[in-house]
C-alpha cells in the first residue's frame, strides 16, 4: 500500500459509495460517482502520494539549504497531463476497491503510482492485493479463503467509449495476462509481501494456475469517464462485454466531473 497517503485515500473511500451493482455477461458492473467535494479529496490524496512522508525537520533543513523539495516532488513543470490524470484515477479506483470490494489494505500494492515523475505511463496491472493463509502447510492447494485481487484502470476523454471498453476488457484478458507476464507480476508481488512481513508468501505463485478461471482470483476493471460519456459507456457495457464463466470479473465506471481538467486540480 502507499502507506504515507493511506489516510487521504481512506478519506476518499469513506466519502463515496457505489450505486447498486448489476450483472452483465457474467461481470458485476457498478458505478462510482464523485462530486466536487470528493474530487477535492482525490486531489488531496494525489498530492499526499507525490509529497511522500518527509520528516518536517528534514524538509525545513532542505528549505534552509535552498532545495525546493516540495516543488521537485510535485514536478508540475515537467509532467504530462495524461499521466497525472491516470495517476489520480488509479487512486480513485483504489479507494473504491477498498470501500466497495474490501480489498485487504495491508497487502495492497500499486506499483505505478506515481509514475516516473508524472512523465511516463506503463501498461499492465495497476493494483494488486492478496490474502494468504498464514497457517497453510507448504505445497498444499489454495484454500477457498485465499484470494488474489488484480485491477486494471483506464480512462478516456474521447466522445465515444468504444475504444476504452475494448482496451479495458483486453487488459484483463488472456491476450494481456499471459502466463509469462503473470509469473513476473506475482514474483514482484511476492517480494512486496516479503517486505511487509507476510507469512507464506511463496503461495502467491499458486494463483497462476488457470489464472482467469481460478476461483481464488478476483479481476477488476475500472473505466473512468466524464458524466457526459456515462450513457455511451453504459450502452457499450450492456451490448459488448464478453461472456465470463467464473463470475469473478467486475467492471466499475468511475464518473468524474470535468475529467479533462482533473490534472489541474491534482497539482495545485
């Protein structure tokens, strides 16, 4: 988890609630609407992520030395609007996953937030979390309680959501989540869990077996759009989501007012 911004992310989670979920083609689909106050909480959380947890005495010493550490961390002069929006939307998605889906916050891992000084965005899984049985014996199968959670997040400013829907669904499909890619991601997650002191971390590799059909895996896809695109996105999801068999796939629409200018609110 992004520990130093947890309080701000939790505040956003506590302030929001998803609308009632529906089932479409085996997916659980819901909406998460942010109002202006909640967008401000999102901006607060993003700035907390950028600034990190710097001791006040260290910050004061840097200021005395003429080092503008706050400006350097925010990096507003050397950032891309697209990446800033992507970062912020991933934080909104994480808040929703905590609130609505009860992702375990003690193992939650968001490797790409913030992304390389707000200049570059990477494809792939945007957030992961796991629950592993600390009492399981080595080499035993996963128990029903053990879970792996993954999430992919995308947004669009286009007038149509068809490409967004296509790219988002593809990002959580076998085309993107290949065994080779997953093996690397689970290796990285194991290292993260090791650093947290989690027990039995090698068991996280067991989730790779029949990954998208594995009943212990929960797959979340999050699409962020402006309110003006909600109707079009709803139509896309109703008509074009591929059929899923396991029922372990969820898709959430996060509706953010004035999405095109979100980057301005998140860097001030």
